[in-house]
C-alpha cells in the first residue's frame, strides 16, 4: 500500500462525527419491559447460583434510564445494596482520569506531547522521553506491578508523591511508543500531571471539573480512613466460601484504581460525555481512537478506554478488579447507550452482564458461529467488524482512491485459508502497516449498502453479523454493473457465502437469540431443542460456553454423569473448541477414567496445541518430568 493511503487512514482516525444531540433522562417507563424482566431473571438466578454478595446495574438508551441493585452491600449486617451503594471502581478509574487529562488539554493547560516532567518535576527523566500521550495509551514503557505480593497489599495511606515514589526509579520496560504495556502506575503518573497542570489536588480538580458538572455526586476517592456513606463491604472467595476481603489501602493506585462510585454515576459519566458537558466531541473522538505503535500496530486501546466492536457497533469500555470489587463499564457513544455493572466480590466476570444487556437492548450480540472453516469465518468477521464499525464511527470510507481500493480487494481475495499463517495474514489486514485493506473493503461495502438500501438496512446488518453483511454486498454488485470486477470477490468465495447464508437463516432466529439470555440453571431444558435446530446445518451460533458452564453447574450439584453427557453433546456440536475437550477430560478424570481423560486432553491439543491446562494434565497423567518436552511433543504431533 502507498504512503498516501496510510496518511489518509491516520487522518480519518482522528476525525470526529456528530454523535447525538443532548438528551436528558426521563422517569423509568414501560419501554423494554420484556427485556428488563429477562435481565432481572438472569441476574437474580446467577446471583443465587454464584452466591454473589451483590450486583448493582444501570443502563441508558436514548432518554430511557434503568437501575437496580441485587443482594447485599454488607453481608454481615444484611444491608441491601441499592443504586447509591458505592463500590471500588478499580481500573475504571483510568478512563475517568483520561477525561480529566483531556479536559486540561481542552482548557489549554497542557499538551499531550509534553514530557511528564513539565508537570511532575519529581519524576526522574528516563533513557527516553515519556509524554502524556504515551501514558494515556499504555505506550510509555512504564512497568505495571513488579512485585504484587508487596505492591498489591499496601495498608498505609499514600500521598501522590509517595504513590509515584513506588516506581519512579525503575527503568522503562521498553522505548515509549514501541510497545503496549498496561500499567496502573502510568495512570498514577497522569494523576500527578493533573495536579501539576491544574495546581490542585487530583480529587479536587476531578470533583470540580468532571464529577460535579456531570452529576457524579456519589463519586469520591476511596480513602480507607474516611467515613464514606453507602460504602459497599468487599469480599473474596476462599475454597468456595465468601469471606471478607483483605484490608488494602487503595490510595497507592489513586488515579489508576483508587476511586469509589456507583453504577448510576458511571451512567451519568457516559451521559455527560454524550452531552459534551466536559469534553468536546472532537476531543472525545480523539480519546476513543485506538493508539498505534511506532510500527503501525493498532493497540485497541485509546486514551484510557478499550476500543472494540460488538457486531457492527463500535464501543469503548473498561473493566476493573481489585480487592473486594469487580466492575465493568460498556459504552456505545454513537448509539446513546451505556451499561455499568458493579459487584462487591473480587474476581467476578461482570462484563458478561454488560454484554447480555447490550444484546437485549441494542441488539449487539457478541456471538460467534460454528462453520466448516473458522479461518474463513474470521476473514468475513474481521472485515465486517472493522468495516461496519468504523463506518458507523466515522461515516466514511477509508480507501484513498480507486487504485487503493482495488489493491485492498486483491489482498482479501489472495488470502488462502489453508495457509499456515492465515490468521496472522487476516489480522495484518486490519493494521496500518499493511494499509489496512480489510478496513477499506469493509467501509466501502457499508457505503455501497447504504447507498442502495439506506441507513436502516445497514443498521439491521450491524446487528445481524458478517454472513448477511457479505451476502447483501454480493447480491448488490451482481445487480449493479457500475461496480468494477476489481471490487468483487472470487466465485468460490461467493458460493461459500451463499451456502453459509442458507444455513444461517435457519439457525440465527429470534428463538436462537433467546438461548443467549437463559440463566445457567435453566439451560438444560433447551439442550435438546438446540441439538435438533442445529443438526445437519453448516452454520450455527456457538453456544459452547453455555454448554460448558451448565456442565460445571451440574458437577457442583453432584451430577457428574449428567454434566459429562452435556459436554459430549457440546463437543459434537462445537468440535473446534479445545476447551470443551479439556473439560471432557477433566470430567472423565473425576470419574477415575484415566484412559478417556488422556484421550480427550489429546483431542484438545489437536485443536489447540498450546492449551496449557491440557498440557499440564497430560504431563501429570503420563508422568512426563519435563513440561517443555510435552509442549514440544504436542506441537509436533499436531502438525501431522
């Protein structure tokens, strides 16, 4: 690809679009009644199954707002959680800190390309310059925890300078700009930058300029010695039992993980950003745009926000986890939609509830499909994700000109699913160093579909996935002589899409969608209908994780044989999932059938030669002294 094409992409990536006009919440009404009933049923049953202390959830869509808390903020005193319950945010503190930095930039009080020492003179200069921009994208080379046994368990209160002192004398892990390296300490340093640039303590600046203007009235620093109203107690799981979490003073992670807040306040943050109350749309789009390494590798992390696509919708998000808390904030800025989930037990997967709600309310299902070729599917899926997603975000195509687009289609059509490194080739197609041909193709397809069928059709396809997206475009160019042959796919590829689409129409239905919303405890009654619906089809949704979770639920209920039966059904339906074979091996081992256990662990490694749990199980069962030997053995065997 030519340099002009690369420059075009880099320019487009920092442009903004009009997201949505300002809006205000209205009282909860009868919209989404059925969906909310499903959410409440799912959450309540999962809360009971997992024995969670509490979950607090809030979401908004357009002018609709919903909030609800489940369980207990304080188990010992049986104090129910409520929408005002304040949880530790953990790493969701990072995107909030990023908003503070961008606000200071907007006020002209700092430049993102400034070196940090301009604002934090007590942070020593390193081998290479470290800029604010580097810190925002985890590209600074600053280390994450080096000795978590010590650094993750501080019990004394830290000032800002003392927090920086923990790591200030460490050498950089890498040259800034060259490597993504997630680091809480980098965001602590940004907290110090906020203090240096504003002349105020971090909490004071954030409260006056971010929290108060957008209604985050229950947000504060998590100071252990302070009296904090509605503070949730924190818990951990030890040998399956819920216990109080250890005491840790989180002040050492202040700007990177030291804020306490509510699910409602996180929604207020999202709404306030959508209303441009503290940041302009241009600066928000800068914040939501993925960083790129010096070698043009996209990091999928912007400035304090993870950047991703669910179906054809771009979203930004961040999760958090530390002693006594698990949190997740998922936002779709272009759709006026966000969901926040908070739990007062560490180590819980709160993102699954956010994805469930985004599927029910927005129609953004993060599903995968079982197909005859997972590599071919990924070729479709990645092109769809980045193409439809970037088109929804920026509202334009990415190709520089006709020749650039021609080269992009040529790249796609030359991808050989049988090639040894095909996944890498496909992934490279979405990276800037190759000219991002898959982004150019995908955004062009979106533009042509919009021209022919309108925005409503394109919006429908964003919800329905890659196969109908490609089918619609192929049908379009077969009826439109104005589209050059160079912008079309091979006949073999067209036939594959046609075949897959016929099966897809039968298996991805409203009924199938409901399977993704079933609480694990109820999943068993749907297994036979799922098997009947998918039997003999080429393409169908991957419910493999649901089968696996239900099998382990049965195991916990002392129904080992029933759980194994579920897993055997699962591996028949989803033979490309190595984890399922690994689970079958574990269940056979629990039944003391060593031969069958070994057989299934080896099947897992045939699918994924690097699945460590199967490698370790085989090393133990077959008596290998050297894990390295077994790793080498399974890799060699898998190539035969």
